[in-house]
C-alpha cells in the first residue's frame, strides 16, 4: 500500500508535476490505426499495471486504455491540483481517498455497475476513510513490518526495537516515507501513528536521529533487492515487497512487530472530472473480477481485497504472512489517517531528520 512518500513539501512534487501534464486527455476517442474507440485514462502506481490484463479489457470493451503512473500519493494529488484533467480511474491509498473526497475530486460510485466490488474481505467492507464505499473500492491491501534475513538474525524479532540494534549498523533500510517512518517509531513508543501532539512527534524525531547512523538507506523502491542481495539484513517495508525478496532469497522472513503497524489499502476511484464515467466503473468491476484480481495478486504479491480472489491464488501467496497477514494480527494494525494541519509537524521533523 505500497506505500510511498506522503509529504507535499518534500521531493519537489509540485514542481515535478507542473513540468508534466496529461496530453490528449478528455478527448475520449482515439486509436492507433485511426479507428474511433472510446479511451479510458488510468492513473496508477508504477508497478501496478499487468499488460495482459489491460489488453484483455481492451478486447472485451473494444476500447483503448491509456496509462499514466505516479510514485506517491502526493504526486497523484499534486498533479490533479495543478490542473491535469482527463483521468478516469485512479488508485489512491486509504488516507488520500479522504483528502480527495474533502477536496471534491471524486465521483460517487454506482454500486449496481460494479457487482464484483461486493466480494470484499470482511475487514475491508466499512473503512474509516469511506465507510459506505460511496467513492472508493478497496483494491489491494497489506501491512507494513520488518523483513529480515533469518540466516543472520536467527531469533525472530518481535519488536520495532531491533531497528535500533547497533549490531546491524549499515545493514538496515527504512522506507523513504515520512508517515511510515514516524508511524513505526510512534508505535514503538506506544503512541498512535496518527498523533498530532507536537511533543510526541518531537520525541519520535529524536529517536530517529539516534537510529540514523545505523541506517544504510531510506528507500521505498528497491529494499526487496537489498534484502535479496544481502546488502541489508533488516528492512522496514511493505509486506508484499518483502515477499518478492523471499522468492529470490529463501532465508528472508517477515514480521509485524508486537507494538503494532500500518494496515493499508490502495483503492480504485473515479474522478469527478472523468470523461468516461460509465466505462470507468466497468473497468473497476473488471479489475475486481475474482480471476483478474487473483492474477494481479499473484504478480504483485499484494493481497487482493476480493475474498473470492484469495481462494484462487496459489497457496504460496495465500499462506505467506507477508502477503495475507494472519487474522490474529489485524487487532494490532492501524489505518493511517489524514492528520490535517498536523502534517506540518511531520514535514518539519522529517526535514530535520534528513538534513542531519
């Protein structure tokens, strides 16, 4: 859920998106050989697109799907705020859905047009950011925890505290994601990852400054490869990405710390400015078709929100706790929420952490 940078202040997102744009959107028609076909514009995470799945939808509907990608929720939002129009379907994460609803960016969904969206896992049916599923359909979900190499760390860690263990100096990676990094340390302190208490956030920053000399890198992109190659032996990350490292290095394991961690969901939404609203809802229904959803889950190693798809994935995926967390873990997981003006506290603390 996966997972990714959550700060509008950092990384120059605003400048980045202003340099780009969505060319040709909003026209609704197009085709490589000149034929007139409806065009669906899909705005999604960079690794979420399965070409064969897109091609199958194009054949079924006799349409063209144009794909644009983003690497963080902030990039998604900033691009829309900068005036990019013409997107039909997007894939924001949980907390970003709430922000987009508040800003009037999302179209209410027609449940009758999306019967496959009714086959949801029980814990995904009434979500805090969209309790009645008026604007979003959960698509993929998972947890944030610790990937580790059991050949080096022979006793399974059960706490976030291992990421402060000096024995592993230079062999630890942390997500390059301010809310997730602060979420981990806040949970280790017995606090909510959604705290807006300035004193608590400052204390969390001090703990992260103490940890920083032990950290090899802050990355949200390739920590699975760092684990698989042995460059790091501890990685703070999204479970599905750790599962990919497991496929390459069998000694990799995954744990959700006892203090608790993030439960995340990436969601399918239709933008209020979508030129192809009806087609967009048919596309969401298609992506949630159990067989299609299972194929997506197999490829990405993220859990499908469809409980029917869970029955169709291979046992290696279904039984992997990095992909599908055991039910007894759900009680110690927390949804990340929009913290409103409190984000300024996180922005400042994150900047100070990175600058020192």
